[in-house]
C-alpha cells in the first residue's frame, strides 16, 4: 500500500513560558536579558525620541537646564552663602556636581515609572520585565553624554589642570549608575501596587539634592555633622567624580568603601525586589 504524504505538516506547538518566582542565583537571569538585548536597545531609542518630541530646543534642554541650574546654585551657595568651593569657580563646582547628580536623578525618575508607563505592553506580551527600567536609564545616559562633552569644554577653557585622578572617572560613573539603577528597580516594582512611590521618589530626590555636595563642597559641612552627613553614599561618589575632573580634595578611602558597599547592596536588593514582584506585575498593573 502506498504511503500518503500529508500536504500540511504538523506545526510544532508554541513554546510555553512559565512566569514563576525565581530562587537562588536564577534571580538575575543574565542570559535571558542578553537574549533580549535587541528589544532593550529598541526601547531605549524609543524613550530617547519620546523625551524631546515636539519640543523647540530638543536635546538643547540637556545643555540649557544644568547650565541655568548651576548659575542659580552658584549664586545662592557661592555668592550669598559664601560657602567654600575648594579653590575652583563656584559655577564650575556646581556644574560638575549637577552633571553627576542628573545621571543619578534622571535614572531613578525614568526607571521608577517605566513599568507603569508600559502597561499596554506588560499585559499583552511576555518579555523580561527588567528590560523596562534598564532601557529607561538610556535617557539618563544620553543626557549625561551631552552634558559631559560640554563640561569637558568648559573645564579646558577654564584652564583647570587635568591630573591622573581623571583615570578614576569610569569608577565614579559606574558607582553612581549602579546605585541609581538599584533604587530604580525597587521603585519600579513597588510602584505597580503603590503609586505613592512616585511622590516619594520626587520628594526624596529634592531632599538628596541639598543633602549631597552638588552645589557646594563637602568640606563646607561642619565637622559635628560630618558623621551623619557621610551616611549619604552620594557624598563620596559626587566628591570623587568632582575630584577626578577638577582635582578638588579626594574623598576619604573609608567613605568610598562604605559607598561601594551600599551601592552593591542596593543594586542586588533592587534586582531581588523586582524579580520577586515580576510574576504578579501583569496581574495587578
């Protein structure tokens, strides 16, 4: 008897992805993120385009905002309050601090609302949810790159002497980015069920701006408050960033080690919180 070959071949079933709580080192799932890197890049580009769409100045706001803010802060803290500026121009001190601060603040602000802003995607398609806050950080990286180029030009024109401390700049950049991502991961996961997190983030960033050596030097803080003040991990990180560029006094090694420990803890804690909340995000968002 002849064998009849079917005209339509059987279609293999679609792979099933089970979303369930992870345990152990599987919480990080780096391989899953790597496989979705194309989606990550696409979302990052989309966020960058949406940020300045239908604006007159476009990316020019990245240059204008920190310059105006630095001028105001330098006038308030340098001219009116007469706080020490570690031997550099108050406006240059404020601007370098704002470049570092904006990387931290914009990363947290963008990543914290990333999951809620992508409700239409989360409820319909499966993909590693951790991509959302990471791609949102791309906006902060773009702003940082533009501001950093302008800052480099201003530093060179001002005649600031570049020292070997500049080699440590990638370290300070990585620490600030890691700290902000860790906080952003946690905020993004918690905001799904607690929308109050948005206001907590906004208010917290306002307080941290003045509790960090952004517009003034850390040396301006009275010694009796130094212990409490240095509990803020941004103190040595911003000071180290400024030291690498302007050659101002370097932060104490003990404070740097403390900041690194807090940063690594917050990064791991943020990923853990996000991963454990991930299975229920699509159901409650």
